[in-house]
């Protein structure tokens, strides 16, 4: 921590930004994060499409809290803490399923799938002061959605979700506009893996295009050998095949915004897809133009982005669409969960291209993710020297923060750290 109590040295006049490496290794800082960030911010819970039928539910941990994400018998989507009101046991033990009621196996207390109390065995043993109607499953203070992406907030005084998301909705809309009906769905299957690194390193990695040529050289060679142009243009500062930008969306949110070079299922053909895919992809693009107009259709089909919604949701809308969250499981370990997202109307062949791109690049066994995991774990190991080598250098691009921000600079990483630092130090955020 610097002399003024900040975790960053942010000298815009000199063009220097340094990050205190204690933020990745301190257990005390992690405890503060749970109180000041994960208990105050809107945190992603799940997508409506995971709950297609009344009674469908999913259980997962969100910000360290076991929850039940469920659609009740009236079709309403809710979020309940997966904790029995009696003695605190986990109520629902299944990962997914369909149920009208959830029963705690410890003493048999039963809850409806809207979280309300259904039955307490032997309730005649309680006094008249025992009020079953007040003993439904507890819920987060706030729970809301935008375009079927559901978030919870533990802070009763938090701003509305719409206010919190701010300009990120423009980029969520670009994702949803890929569907003719405006309905996207989480595809079957979930990726889960652990990374032996601090969770905030995944935020950096998810939008750090500076690392692409070195960390992902194998993938770039694969793309080149498949007929894709991967050489960067001869322009100062560019390290990727096309020019891209980093965009400040407010509230600690940000995105990269790039001209696509690696193909998109909707609807940017590359040789890797094969000639047989051209007619269908031409038809997908024609539908986009007819529905959205040529300018918006070009925006949807020919650009890609990695969107970060503070603190820990990433929507990668590139060669496929990936929804990824990650939570700390200790100061030097995180648990990552990721899903593929696609239009509900997608044909079997278009879906196959989407899933192939998803698994080939983003999957735990793909070209990118194993490289990224290894890189982050190398960083965490190197940080063992943090007390003797205290500051991470994150000044790339500081000299032109008032102009265009390249995606290969570190402007967007600094946006995250400025927001994080304000919340952690109590500055006006």
C-alpha cells in the first residue's frame, strides 16, 4: 500500500500506474473484498434459459453463498439462499433438476420452490409464537435481470441493476441481437475448473490483448495455417491482426471492441469453416441486415468484444459467445465457471460451428484457456517475491489516456483497478 493508503500509484502527469502486489497475496485483503465488493456489487447468478420449465432449478455458489436459482410453479424466477432456516443445513443437494419442493434431509423441513415454507414436521411441539410463514428461505436483498442475465445484490441500499450496468447494456444488446427473436440460450454443458491464482488476475487476463501474440502463438499459427490473416498492420502500437479499442463503460465496467479477424458464427466466414458453410452464413448475415439494418448488422457480425461487468462477470463475444464467472476460493485459488451462449433459433450446423469455436479456443482443453491458466499460475508463483518486488507495472498506454485507447494497452486494466481501489479504500466510488 502506498503512503496515502492506496493500493495503486496513479500518476497521470508522469504517465505511471503501479499496482501493489499485496492485492494478490494477502488474506486480509481477500476478507475485505468479500465485505466491500462481493457484498456490495451486483453479482451474476445465471441466465433465464437455464430454467426452461416451471420447477426447474440450479444450485451453485455465488460470491461464496450457496444459492438456489429456480423457476417456481407460476413461472417466476427467484434466487434463494440454500440454507435451512432451522439449523442451517444445505436444503437442496442436487446441482440441477425439477422440483415443486425442496426438503432439508436433516430434520425434514420442506420449502416450496418459490422459497416459502411448506411444512415443518411435528409443528405441534412449538409454541403459538412459532410463525411458519416467516420461515421461508432467505433471499438476497435485491435480485433482477437485464435481457435474461440475472444478478443478485446483498446490499439493500444498492442502486438498481439498470443503473449499475450503465453502458454495458449497449454491449449486452449486441450479443442478444444475434438472435432473430432476441432470445439467447445457455447451451448444454458447463465448464468448471480451478486456477491456482488470485481471482483478479482472471479479470486482467480476460481483456489483456497485449498477451495474445506471445501466450497464444500456437493458436495464431493454427489460424494462419488455416488461411486466416494474422499479421498485424504496420501501425505503431498494434500487436493484433486488426485494430481494436478499450472502452470505458463506467462503474468499473469496460470492454474491448475489435474488428473481427478470427471468424464469427454470426456471420463472419473464415476458411476454417469450410466452403460448405458459406451459403448458410450468407443467409444469417442477410437476416441480420434485414432485421437490424446494414450498419447494425455489420456491428453485430464483424466486430467482437470481451465485456467485463465489475467485478467478475466476463462475456466474451468473439469466435463464440462465452459467459464466464470466477470466485475466490482462497487468496491464491479461484473457481471458474463458463457456459456457451447462442441464439435459440440456431440450426444444427450453425450450432456445431459455434460449439467447435467455443471448445477450440475457450474450452479448458482448447488453444487459449490452458495457456491462460498456466500464465496466471506462473504469475501467482512469481508473486511469492512480492515483499521484495512490491509493484506491478501497468502503465502501457498512459501517454494517451485522453485519446483512443488500444485494446493492447492497459487502459482497461487500470479502469478495473481504479474502481477496485476506491471500493477497498473507502474513496467515493
